[in-house]
């Protein structure tokens, strides 16, 4: 099996089949990142396409100073942020309506351990709404850290932020999300 | 920030094992004494465990094929339409594009006038011209381009338009040895994959702000001499640099630079 760095070298010289293999390795992760950032499958698919298009075009200039995955996520992050800017960063406040009252869920881990919890679609939707209520930078660190499990160092590299800033972003993003989900926690 | 606020900020790092032992110990002492912070700790762990169990979303059927087809389509377009002939994305971009395009027009004209006037080594546009051109572009860049073309058609010299002296593009290329000096650059490339988005990635990697991406061109904001050097070095790797623009005025360091991608024959 061809290794990632070999695929990367081949893709840099213009091999589309090699790039297709790279896409296969990362498309789901990038799609998920975009989906968690936008809470919209159609937008996530469009953005994922934009990300890989930009990556393919940028490959000749990729020097390998950072890992390919880090670079890929940085581009994904920037494309999502650009989209929010274009939409004038519409932030949806998590205001409870009558319908939401009925859909209120219980997330407290009483009984089964967190690993045993299989989140229902409804629960996922409430959490996703909570994430959507955060400002884009906070959304990004929650997705990268708590859903996709990147390390603080990797997130600092992706977002091009100092480690200290990443730490405080993660703390504050979690505090904001906790507040947004207060009624269900 | 009171004690609890500070501790609650640290709880997040504590859960991730990012606190050093001494701070962790202080936090644990506080948690043993403060029920509010314990409740915060508990709710944060529940929330994080819940996020941890969020399933990976499956892309829709045919997602991979649509992705590959989109890339193939875009590549076909890029190959079929050379960047300099492509339409612009937005009418609103005309103003900025016009300024760059006019500079190119002037340079092309300059080759002819230099031949007529037998001039070989002159400075780039002189200050009064810069001001005049800038004002003209601000008013209506397209009209300005038309005015220059019209003047050429009528056999008027650039001096008649207030254009005093023009530099030979070859001289500009030779002088641009190790940094980007002006606000407009033609990048002559052989690889058809190199498009403005390629430079977007390059800018991202080097901490250079992207102002605007156009069809066939990108506008970057350079704020330091180091960025000018980095940009020159990176562009050199992709193709041949031909500086076509104006140098910053006075001590001004911050400048928006338009880079046009020009496929080489």
C-alpha cells in the first residue's frame, strides 16, 4: 500500500489518482469538520469540495513544514470561517422555544457510563445546535478537540495560534457550550 | 476574575491533563471546598463525554464521486481558459482588478514607447504620476484603461496623458532579485494547476493576509519586508516573477499586492 507521503509526492507532481487516494483518506474527516461547523449537510459537502479543490491547487506550494493533515484542516478552517464572514457570521442563539421544551433531553450520565450512551438523533441535534450557537473560533476548537480529538499542539498548528491562546479558547468555548446546553446538562 | 472564575477556566485544562502538578493540586483543594466548582466540573465532564460519543456523520451517497468530478471539472476549466482571459467573479472586483490591468497595459505600451524614445533605464512612474493614476483609478478604472488605449490608437504619447517615464519590464525583472518591490506582479507559470488558490495556500502557510481572490489573480496584503522576501522566494519556486506595479510611497510598508497568474506558452 502506498504511504501518505508517497501519495503526497505523487499528487504534488500532478497525479490525480494519487490525490484521489489522499481524498479517500481524509474526505470523511473534513466533511465531518465542515458539518459540525455549519450544521448543514449540503453546506458541508460544498465546503469539503472547496477544501480539496484548494488543497489540490495549493499542493505545488506545500513544503511540508507542517503535517499534511494539519495543513488540510487549516484550509478547511479558513474556508469555513470565510463562509461565516460572507454570511456576516449569523450566530443562532440557543433560545428555547415551545417546541424545544418538548424536545428537551437529559444528558446527565445517570446509570450507564458515557461510553455506553448511544446518542439519539434528537440529542445530537440539540448538541449540534449548541455548537452552532458558539462563535466560529470556539466552534472550531470544540469540534477539533472534543469531537475529533486533536491535541492542543495540533490545534495550535491548525489555527496558527499560540498554545496559551488555544488553551484559553478551549476553556472558554467549553464554558460557553456548557451554558448553551445548561438546561439539558 | 474571582477565584471560582479562575478555577473554572483551569478545570477544562485539568480534565485534559494540561495543568502542571502544583496548579492541579491547588485546583483539587479548591474543588474539595467549593460545591459550585464541583458542579461545574461535573457538568463539564458530562458534556465532554457526550461530545466524545457524537457519531461520525456519513457523507451522502455518491459524495466521493461528486468530489472527484468537481475537481476534474475545475481542472478542465483551468486548462481550457488561461487565467488572463477568464471572467471575473464579481463586478465589484473590477475596481481593484482595473488598477492591476491598467498597470499591465501601461507596461505593454511602454515597450513600444521606449523603443520610440530610445530609453532604456528609467525609474518606475514618478510620484506625480502615481498620484494622478491613483486618483484616476479611484474614480473609474475602466475609463482610465480605455483612455490609455484610446491615446495609443490616436498616436498620443503617454506624456500627453501625464505619464512621464516607464520602466522596461525586463529591467524590473532583473532588479527584483530577492523581494517583491511593487504592488503588481505577473507570475509566469508552466504548471496549469497553479492558480490563485495555490497562492492562497502559500499565503496561509506564511502568515500573509489574503485580501481578495479573483479569476486569475490574487491580492495579498504585505505588511513587512520579511513577507516581501518570503513571497518572492515562494513565487520563484512556482514560476518567473515579472514585477509590473508601483513601489510603495515613502516609508509605507503595508501594501496590497496583486499577483496575476500568467500561463507560459
